[in-house]
């Protein structure tokens, strides 16, 4: 092969790679990989919100946002008809639900906020990051309409002292089916970071998923239902199933060991996303191979063929899905498991 042919081949490979990895999440349905701290971002009163999966990308099934900030004031108390979930990647945040429930959430903690319930949150760490999901989608459109464009590569701006245009925010809330509750009373008198209803279980005992879809709940790191695919050493930790979300969303973490390159090809009839929390995930989508590390996100539209594996000793990622997705299929062939890792 001549020098010119080599240059042309490298250019073709470079173009193919750039096709999958993007700096801004597309607004149309297509597979993509969005590196951590990339994506269209807005400043919402000091909170930096990055669009990971837009409402239009998932055909309205769900929206995913990355939330970054330092210590911040209490967000406006509100409710809405959509289901909402938070997964904390790093730092800590206080999440309040109705008048008397709350948790101090840290890395790998999860909360499901059922439709129609008042809720809010308050970041209190110097470097905090969570992923917010809402199903059906649309919350990204609300923040785009009310926030100020943010273009810095910093996770957030610690010198930012801007104030929300509360009049504008309250005026646009009805358009996005958000109901403010400024007079709602919430319990701020916490002991050891959690309200009394969870003192005996939070971060110290297993928690279950409720059968009532109108019930909000909290799952601390690795303390929810877990399943082992013994042959591959894969551990699936279920956080929300179709039962809790009325078939709008499923959420789980998937933990992998280094088993070498996978030969299994997967395809689902649901849009889903993977976000890495530990290790390094190798992902092949339609003959293109990429590697993802902490915070990176891959969006896989329905009908897309993909393979995935770990080339390092321990990899963990979140699986957000509009319905029956990868985690659900793994659970079908798994056994109940009590541990966060696989057997030796």
C-alpha cells in the first residue's frame, strides 16, 4: 500500500470515528457517544445543566440531563405528571420529597420521584454531579427556555452569583406541565443526613422497590435488588422497573469484569442510554468501536445493533431505557444475588 493510500485510509477511519463521538447531543434519533462535560449547556441559577439525551432524540420517550454545581440554594419546590429519577455520580445532594421524606445522596445513590409529588433538591458539595431523567421527556426544553447559555469547559462556575429570573421561570412552568409549590412545608431538620423514615436502612441495609407506582423511593449505593449472570460474571442492580414507572422508564446499573471481546450482538425495540460510572466500557455500534470512561454517555436508538465489553478489571455503567432494555434482558437469565461484585 502506497503512502497516499495510507493517508486516505487514515482519513476515512478518522471520519468514521468522528461520526459517532459528538460534542453536542443530536436532536434527531441516531446513535452517538457524548463525552463527559460535553453537550449543550445552560446556567440555571448557578446549576449547570447539560443535555445528554434530548426529548426530540428519543422521540419524546425520555430526557437525560447532566447536572453540575457546587453548594447551592434550595431549588423551587414543584411537582409534575412525568416520572423523574436522579442518579448521583459524585459529590452529595439533599433530595426532599413532600413534607417529611428526604435523603442525603452521595455517589451511586438513586431516587425515584413519582408523578404528582412535591419535591426539590439542594446540592451541598464543592464538586457535585448527577444525572436527571424524566419520562416522558421535555424537561430539557424547559431549561433551554429559562436558562442562560453556558459554554465553559469547567463543570460549573464557582464565581457565578447570577440569580434566576423567577418571573420568567414561573411564567413558563405551566407550558411544561410543572406546578410550583412555594408554600409547601418540607422537613429541614435532618439527623445524620436523612429523615427519620430511613435512618435504619440508608447505606446500611438492603432496600426494595415498591409495587405502588405512586410511591417515591430512595435506593442507596448497591443496596437495591441485584442479579448475577454467573457465566459472564455480570451483576445487574435494578433501580426502577416498568412496574414503578408505569412502563415509562427502566433503570439499572450493570457491572462487568474483563471477559475479553464480546461476541454477542444486541438489538432492542426501545431507545436506551449507557453512562459510565467506573472503569472503561468498550462499545461497538454498527461496526464502529469506541471506549467510554467516567461520565461518558452512549445513546442507542431502537433497532440499533451493538456489542459491549470491558477490557479492564471492573467496569460499571447505568442503563437508562424507555422500556425493556439491556438490563431487563440480562435479569431474565440471572439469579438473585446479594453482592455488588461477581464471585471469584
